[in-house]
């Protein structure tokens, strides 16, 4: 009887020791490496969760050397050997893929932002974007928001990249001095939306479509900083109500699960001319290119349930325009909006009504 009791105790202790999961943290993040795991079919996939099972292996992939292997053991992840460094980081490419009807109808083409492994040429996709080269416009994106709670407190944002698809002219149009010049060109020298070309008076930002926050590792987050993945968005809106929507979606999926997300802009913002007061469509480039979207929207699908959100991309009013693509509905638990001026009037929306207005790309349910 005593022997059996001792055996049970040993089994419990062994299970506790060997069954401990590992939790990755910021110290495990080295943006020079691509972090991957193997799925049940023995194929590489990007790492999407900070929790590793005991004995699970993760693979760090570099362009210049062979991949290295780390393992979760007894609650601890083995470290990268000090003698091994990645001198040539693998970068994601923007690759044209089969078009979608919704994208084609808007004059766009679909692109996949992806890693291609040096061995076996396996593709590891990050997100997809519908982009119109003629109008220099990111129309919508698709990505998966995975459930994790890894802090990005030590993350440093990289510079935005054109990636061979977006023109340098579009990239330059986001510079604060050029934004100011565009407002003066379109609205006259008396416009007071932007006070000057000084950095301190900047109002426009490069608003992400696919949210960098939804990607686990620093290398994955870096690859969202591409001009194909941004739209002109007023900074106060980007940091207030739009960020509330992003945070709510980011916290929706549980660990090892994901939510499908579509993000886009709709129509062109109009502001009154400083002299004539005539409503003027706003573009950051000449010839009606790189439009400032009037509306920005997100649709998320998780566990078969969809939620839709729309923000009026206009920080100069608290009132939503009458032609909104959103038929307002009660918001889900945990999401409220800031009513203050500059936050961007926002609503939770009826999905069917939104799809009728912006297109089938939003029809996740």
C-alpha cells in the first residue's frame, strides 16, 4: 500500500515538473529571427502564441545561417547560443496573388505579405491587402488576430517601407510638410485645419489597416509597417476611438485561437474650402491620388459571431455625417467610445447594412 502511495506521489511530481508550459516574454524576442513551429502535418507555421507546451520546439529562421532549434523544458525555454547570430534577416515580401471580386470592383489587386522559407520554399503568410496602384490607395486588408498576452513594451517601431509595390511619391505624401502643402493646395491659404508645416502641428498619421498589435513576435510586427498597409488617418482618431476598436478586437480571442479581421476605408473625406466653403475632396497627392478616407471600418469574426465598427475619419466634428455606412447597433460588452472632439465619431454597426455599403469583402458572416 505504501509503495503504491509513493508511486502515485512520484507520478504527480513528475507530471508537475514535466508538464509545465513555457511562457515567452519580451526577453525571448529577437527581431532578427523568424519564429516558427511545426504543425501536426510536420509543416512550418509562424508562431502565434506565447505559450509553449512542455517539450515543444520552436524554430528560429535566418537568411544567412541554418535555422536553430529551441525547446520548452520544465517551464523554461532554452536560449539562443551566444555564438550564433543572424546577420542577414529574412524579410517579408509583398506578392501578388489571385484577385478577389470585391477588390477588382474597386480597381485594386490582392497582395500577400509573406515569408518564403529558404528551404522547401514554404510560404508563411502574415496578412493580405487590396491595393489600387492607380489611385495609390490601400482599400482593405485581411488578417488573423491570435489570442496572446505577450507584452510589447520593449518594442521599437521600424521605419515604414514601400516594399516594391507602393511608389516613393505616396510614401513622401505622408510627411507632415507635404500633408500641410496638400491642405493648402486643396483648401486655400486660409485653411486652419493644419496650422503650419512644423512637426509640432502634425495632424495626419499612417494608420495601420492590419494592426501590428495583433502579431506576436517583433519580426511579424515589423512587417506591418509597410505603406501597402496604411491609410491616411488623423492622429487623434488613430490614438483614441480607433485604438479602442483595435484593443477590443485584440483582446477578443483566447489563447491558441484567432479572430478573422477585415479593415478598410470608404469614400473620400470632404472639407470646406477656406474661401468658397465648397466641399472639397481631400487627397494627399495630386491627380486625386492617396485619398483621405471619409470612413474607416473593421469587421471581426470570432467563434462564428461577427461585429462591425465604423469611425468617421474627421476630428473637426462630433457629429456623424448623414450618409454613414453604419446602421448603429448596441456595442458589445467592454467597448465604449470617447465622445470628445477629435476622437472620431464611432459606432458599432449592423453588418448586413455595412456590407451593402462598402462591399462583399466585409461579409465575414
